[in-house]
């Protein structure tokens, strides 16, 4: 372990001028403790969405007004933190205009163009972040993360290659030596990398967490702090259920299960790089910096019942004899396979992620496979709990069979992993989640692994 500390701040934190004092204070705190903070920044909140919309405006040749809006958004924000945004960001806006002109001339949005345009959100926010620290007499060195993170090119289709790639994260002594040459604070981007042809690629939506953990593993960091708009990992999405409880600590496996199952607080690919080097991840709220948040490490969230639950909606369920062939057809067509329960009665569960094209008809894509069962608008509700006591699993399944027998399409249990998965139509999912959370988790409010409920925070 070294004295590197990774501080990643999400879009909600970066976009709020009032929170930049907290960001600066956290950098100064780590310096005062003798640590080397590395700042990883997301794009300003909603900017990635605006850039994706801009792609389609460029295709129609009506992108100039949208670019002006983006320029004004960044300029206004910059002025609120005492910076000249127009001067600092002009090179990036020149690139953005050129990329949009190319899309209009080529009459298509290629995956490569998508990546180049959307990456500019992080490049702009990190430029402003470095300038802010410099303005406050903190030596900051802006770094293009594409010079550090190399995609492994394991994606077979262009869409996933350019928008949802992955990188190697072996410990990098050369990088450690290079960044140790000065005392400057490294300020860099989340979400982006390069491939072997030096083309910009993205690491999947919300992939800034993954960037932070890649860097943490490469630097053998002491810890990784993910600063967001909620103070940690909760027992369910607190935006849906205000009675969700903060989980004070959980291990890498538990966090990976929840992230893969649909919990949005951390990207599922972020966990393995940190786990590989046993680097703790702390999830904290920029608005509540004194709250300890959630610690993800080797210490398991200890409960004899259900620990937490998550939901992934708008899924397509496909049941076929040759499930591996289904993957080979649907994934290049823009789908991701998302379920934790492979080769089970749940079949294959797929989420369409290609924002450039309308979701295709799955039956039409799979006509060559013969008999295939397809269900649309499905929700997978995953419950994670004790692996040593399966009574909670049996009781939960019996309860759901009794209360929801005509709504559940299929279910799967993995007692050794402390997992239950229920598949239900989207229309009934939130109601079922609320009932299950109330019955399985809320009575454990005084358990040592839980903190406050979201209702108490708000």
C-alpha cells in the first residue's frame, strides 16, 4: 500500500457550486494527513444526457443552438466558482463543434463518434476542477486519463467497444513513479479511456466509479472514496423508499451483488479492481461530509436475515434451449445481460442500452432459434441476506408465493450465496419491493450493520 487516496466526485457534487468548498476541504484534509489525493471527476450533472441528445441534433444539422446552451451552462457554473469558463473550455467546445459537423456530414452517429462527444463532459468538468484548486493556491496537475487507462478490447461489437469497455488494472510502478515526481494534486476524469488505436472509449454509464477503482489498483492506493448525493449504500433505493437503511459496512461480494442487481450507488465493475488489492471503498455524501457513509471491504455486513435488496426494471426475459446463442445474438444488437442467476428458471435477462437506436423486436432477432419464450417489461427483484441461515429464504419464498402467486413469473434461490431473485411485471414491482422491504428489513433497524434511514437524513 502507498499513501495515495482516490477521491471521486459524481456529477451532482461537481455541478453544485456550494459543494466545491467541501471538495477542496477533502483534498486539503488528505494533504494534512500526509496523503497524496487524486481527484477523479464526473461530468456536471445531466451533461452526459445533453451530449447524447446533441448527437441526434448534430445528425439533423441543428446542433449549434444546443452547443450554445452547453457553453452557457458551463460558463454560468464556472463563474459561480470564480472561473472564466469560456476561456478555459474554448478548446473543448471547438472539438465539440467539429465532432458534430462530422456527424452531420457523414449522416450517421457511429459508436466512435458517440464516445468522442460524450467524453467531453468529463474533460470539461476536470479542466474546471483543476483551475478551481489552482485558484485557491492548491497545486493541481490536470491529467488526461486516456494516457493512463488502456481498454482491453474484449468487446466484440462496436457499440460495446466504444461505450462500455473495460481496462486492465495491474499495479503500475511506472505510473506511481511518474506521479510521485511532484507534490501536485492529480485532477483527472472518470468514465473514459483509450483503446490500442488511441481512440476514445467509454466505460459504461456511471463508469466514473470504475475509473477511480482502476486508478486505485494501479497506484495501490490506501483507500478509494466515492462521493455522491447519498451517504452510502442503502438497503434499497432511497429515492424510491424513504425507509431504506444506510448499510454501515459490507464486503466486496455483497456490494458486487447489489450493484449488479440494480443498486445505482456504485458501478458493478468498480468492485473487482479494489477487491483485487484489498483497497477499501468508502461511499460518502458530499452534502454530508461528516457522516461516515458505507465502507466496502473484507468485513461482511453481518445479519442472520435479509441484508438488502435491489431492482432492475425494463428487462426482457428470454427462455431458450440454447441460451449462449441468445447472448451472441442480443449483445451485439445493443443488449446487456444483467442477471446474477445464470442457467436457471429465470432464463436470460437482458437490458437494452444502445441509446442511438430504437430497441429491436427480440422475437425477430431470434427467429432462427425455433421455440423461444420472450417476456418484455420485466423487473428482477434481488434480495441479499445471510448465507448461514436459510430460514429467511424459505419464509420469504413462502410469503411471496402466498401474497403474489398470480404476479410472479418465475423465481430462483441460491441459499449458498444468500440470494433470492423474483421476476415480476414492471407494473407491480415497486409495490412488491415496498412490502418486502417493510417485512424483511425495517424491523432490523437496530442491527449494528445499519445506520440511519433515508427518511432521517432528509
